[in-house]
C-alpha cells in the first residue's frame, strides 16, 4: 500500500509544480509614456522680444461644434488647453492668467473671438508679444480674392459663412497688420485649421484654400501652420493620450527638442525643421508637413536647460495609431458609385467591430483591397490604410500594455493559453506588408510579429510540455531581438524560455539584462525568483522576491512569490501572513487560496485544505492543478466519489501532464483498483522513465499480485532511478513475500551496501 510518507511526498511534489508553473510566465515592454505638457521653455515673447514686453495670448480650440452638420473634431480643445497651460506654467514663463484668453468649444463663439482679438489691439503696445492660437475648422464656400476663407467658430452655420458665426481671414489679416505695423508688437500666429469633414466648401477644397491664404504674409508676423495647404491636419490617441499630431510635436519642439544647435533658443527655422522631421513619419502614409512663414532666424522660445534635461523624448512608446476618427473622414456624399459607397461603409463597420482579417469575406482588409484604387476613394485611401494598419496592431499592443501593468486578467489569459494570441502575428504581418519595407515603422512591427509568434509557441509548448516548441519559440524571439537588441520584453521572454528548458543559468542572465533596462519593474524579479528556486539557491530566490515587493508593496504577484519561497523553506507562519495580505488586496487572487490549501495538506489538515481548494475553484474554475489537489483532499477524507471525479477531470483535460497522470494513478492505487493503476503506470513510465516513485508503485502492485519476477524488476528500476527508502519497502506488508527472495537480497546488497 502507499504509505503516508510517500503520499505526502507526491502531494508536496504537486505543490512544488504548482508553485513553479502558476507563478508567472511574464513579459516586459517599455512604458508607453506620453510627453507631459508642462515642460521646459520660457515664454515665446521673452525669446522673441525684450524682457520688458508683455505677453498676451488668445487661444482657441473647438472640437464640439454647435451645428451637427459640421464634423466634430477630437482633440482640438485639448490642444488649446495644453498650450494655455504651458504659457501659464513656470516652464512657459508664468504668463499672467489675465493676459490669456482661452476659448474652447461653446465658449469659442464668433462674438467672443472678435472681442478677444480687439482686446489684443486695445491693450498691446510697442515691444509687446501677441500670440494667436487657433485649432479647429477652416473653410471657404467660394474661392475668391475678396473672401480668402473663414475660421469656423463654435456657432458657425454649416453653410453661408457670411451669415455669422465665423471669422473671415480678411479681418484676421487686418488685425495682424494693425498689431504688427501700427502697434509695433511682435505677432505669432499658430493655426491648426486644415481639417477634413463635412463642410460647405468640401467640394472645392475649402479648408485647403483657407490654409493657403493663412500662409500668406501681410506684415512682419511669424506664422506656424499645421500642414501644407494641400494637406490635412491629423489627430490621434497615441500622442499625449489624445492630441493633434502637429500640436503634440510643436509643444515638444518649443520646450527644447527643436534646439539642434544647443544654443538655448528655438528659432523659427529650427521648429520648422523639427516639425518636418517628426510629423510626416508620425502620420505616414498620410501626408502632413507643417509650414512656417516669416524671418527664419527669429527666436520662438528660450529653453529652460535644467528643466529640459528632465524630459523624455516625445517619441517614447509611440506606435502607429488611428488618425482623426471623427475629424478626418471620407465625405460619403462625394462617392458617386453606389457599390463603392456600400463597401466603404462596410469597411468602416468592419474596423469598428474588429473584423479586420479573419475570416477574409467581409473583412476590413478585403474591402480595402477592393476599393482602394477607385477614383472616388483614392484621395482618402492613405488614411484608410493608416487606420487599418493601426487597428491590426492595436489589440496586440493593448495585450502588451495590460501585461506591462501586470493586470491579473491579462496574466490569467496567458497562463491559460488563450487562443486569441494566435491571431496577433497574422495581424502584425499583414500590417507590415500593407505599409511596406520603406516605412519607418516596418521593422518595429516585424519585431512585434516575431515576438508574438514566439510567445504563442512558448505558450503552446508550456501547455503541452513540449521542449521542441520552446526551442522554436527561442528562434522567433532572437529574430525580434536582432531588430531591437534592447527590447526588455524580448529579453525577458528569452529568459523564461530558458527557465522552462531548465537552463536556469542562461535564464538568470537574460532576466538580469531585462532589469538593466527596466530596473524598477516587478516581473523580472519574479522570474529570477523562480529560476533561483529551481537551482536550489533559496537565499537569492528570497532576495529576488523581496526586491519585487520593495518595488511595489501591493504587488500580489511579488507577495505570492515571496510567500511561496517562505513555504518551500519551511517558514509557514511568514508565508501565511503574506497570503492573507494578498487576499486583503485582492480576494479573487485564486493562487493564495491554493497555496494555503497545499500548506494545510502538508499539515494533514484535510478539511481546511478542502475549503481552500474549493475557494480556489470559485475564482479559477478551470485550474486543472487545483482539481488534482481537490482529488487529494477528498482522497484523504475518504470521499472516493469526489476524489475520482476531480482526478478524472484533470486527467481527461490534460492527459499529457505529469501531475494529472500522478493523481489518477495514486487514486487507483489507493483504492485498490490495481489493474487500472498498472495500465496507467506502464504508460506513465514510458513517458517519464526517470521517476523512481512510479517504479516503486509498479513493484508494489506486482508484489500484491504475487508476481515476484516483475516486482523485483521494477524494484531494481526504482533503485536505479533514485529510490532511497529501503525501510519503507521492508516495513510494507505488501512486500513481505518479496523481501524474502534471494533476488531482493542481491538488489539490497547492490544498491544499499553496508
């Protein structure tokens, strides 16, 4: 029969397996940070003018227009708010709030705009600095010399702009000339008004005509515009959490990133070059190149050097994202072909519902290929392509972002080998093929495709206990690493693959490389902990887990690994305290209940163990390892019906898993169903030939069946593979007949010499 000592040995082995498998298979990526908007430059006026001049600014941003027939924008109001905040901040020179008029959305009526502009004329004096910032729509119904265009205020009509609610460029130019020539103030105009949408002048490219007229210089003013007259101005969520692309980089540039000669000033020429370098690649394959007008040597900002040193590059963590989900859209009225119009609408719907590539019929990719070259579509085909590519990579990026935050829901999806990851490499490969090898983001998308392909192979390899799949996974990760040698998520994944292959020295090396790039991230420390446990270096294992907890004292993963380390090193009281703390932080963290249950089984408190395993099942109903331990708890409580149910459930779910094999075998052995136990054991030892305990069980079965020859055969195999408990055999009544045989004495003398 199976002794209590050996039964406990197997249960502890299952517990150890649970600790190692379920703790983490974690991945790192760099933080995706948005550039802060309160950074690094003195006020524009003090850079251009003498320090004695007063700065006054009218800042307008309109996203939500009153008239529903005017296409709303997404982030024009936010762009204006951020620019006004900059002017008022210390980095922006602490411009007096009384000298800034900020008009957004419903406050940006034509009347309020006119009033603010005339306030500039009334208050400004020679040597003062005047700033006019406008982010919204610009349009013209009829392109004539007498009416070059309008800035559309919040209360603009959808047509007949002369009727009010707008501000004509003729009036704006008159105000600029008055301020620049008559008053002798320095004037800076910043406009982001070349937006697409359903406007009255759409049929004659009204917004572009307005932009062309805005670009004309009538006095000594400086002008900075978001794009060329024949282009559209883009906005998207990837920049600063939702910004106009021009505004996002303009703010970064004047704070110091445009100061190429490092003289502490940003000139008009420098901001133009910086915007030309940053904006076009950011919006590709769309076209948008900002434009400046005026004396190129004029200074736009003075850089606060000390503050600039604290800033992160504005490109940190950026990726291809959708552009202008509201503001840049195809004007459906211009699509004459009804079939093309229908397919375009289906394309937009497919984007919204996530039907991107699979199945092919009706997918966004298929619909795009069908209509992209049609004359009605060609003007907007590059935008459609951009948004399609963004959607193809968005879900994969969200999975990475959630993993970065170590969100429990995302971690459990990975632990459970969720099939949704299988589509990510296909989507990313398609995205790369759509933008082509010449695109600046092509290699990065390919690197992510390799990463996810490798991740899927590793998840599959972990689930099916396949080392060959883990090796294939490594091949893909090294392809990704070749493109980006300093990618922490790839380095960490390589480390985890080596950990699974039991090459823990290599694993530790890669985890440490990950920490060199991300020294305050919890997850590599968690992985280090597991590799050190495998090596039996419990001091380093504890240090690694402790480092994770010191970084984040509320990290359930870090706390759990530390508790597991304490439990393995027989510090059960300390382990329990941590596990109860985890439950206080997150009552749904099922692993805490599981480990508490394992500790109760070790203490032979089977009723308590059962309650914890049932609690585990409440929050992790498909955890097969928990089913196995439920089986052990019920077995020790003599509830054979429930024990068999859970052992069979686990074995039928994952028959290739060692722990599932062990559980059902021990159940059959303990309940004297020896033929069933024998059949499974013979299958088991064929797959796991080095498990001495399985040979011991076979020897015991044959001893009970009086088959001396087979019993001695499997006893020898048990001794060869490491079985050391000779007294267990001698004191087991099932082996009474065997130990009296000469063959047993020969084995004893051979493997247990005095």
